C-alpha cells in the first residue's frame, strides 16, 4: 500500500510539473509597455518605472523561478485587485469548501437513491427516467443550470442571495449557497446514479417494493 501511494504521489508531482511547464511555455510574451498601460488606466501616483520594478516586468521570467515562488507561497499580485493572489485565494477558500461540501451532499442525496431505484427495475419506466436524468445531468453545463436557476429566481421575484459566512449566520449561509450547490450537485448526482446502477446487481428483490 505504501509503495502504491508513493508511486501515485510521484506520478502526481511529475504530472503537475509537466502540465505547468507546458502552460508556462504557452504564455504569450509580455508587452514591454504593460507598465505604461497599467499606469495610464489606473491613474495611480507611482510612475510606470516604479510599477515595472514592483511587478518585476523589467526582468526575464524563468520557469524555475516561477516554481520556487509557487512553492514558497508567492503567487504574484493581480493587476486589477489589491493584495496578493494567495490572499485572495485564502479569502475565498471557506466559501469554496462549503460549496463543494454542499454539492457533494446534494449529489449523494439524489444520485444514490436514483441509482438503486433504477437498478431495481432495469428496462422499466423508472430506469428510463433515471437514464434521462443522467444524460441531462452529464450533458448540461453547470453554468447553464446556474443561469436557469437565476432566471427562475427572477420569475418568482426572489432576491439574489449574498454570500454570508457560515460562522456569522449558518442559516443565511446555507440559504445563500443552496442554489449554486444545487447547480453543481446535479452533475455529481448524475455520475453517482449511473455508477450505482451499473454497480448494483441486476436483481434487487428487496428493492422491488419501492
């Protein structure tokens, strides 16, 4: 088991290095006047030369230096927002973790029962309905379902929810993330329903009464 996990870890590291190297090499060269563009568009007091020196635009970018910065937690600074990239990622991490956990719970609550119900009567009306749900859930993009939910909220005159941290008000927090979690959870439910149907035996006598 340890050898297996070690082999997987080595493959993961090599894959990350390979993908990051390819993506890094595909980046277009930075324009020499990028500092002038930032200075003119922002109207900030620092001169273009100060911006160029602060963002290290006057130095060549090497992949090894970029990897060292990433490993040390230095992900750079965004051009349009204040603060560092690492700070912005940490700021949005709690909401992302909550959304992922809620989407997984929704997927489990919907996908597992549907998969078992479909396997109990393969070839029946229930099975065809679940297969249609699986096809729709796998082919429908998450963002399109999210837009449909937003339109539904506008039709029924519901206000757009604003994210509330879980530590402030857990009820408002769950209410503000239920819509995006539902949009993400449908794809998870479709995958789980198909997996449960294929993994379940062809005959489930104890489920026939469902």
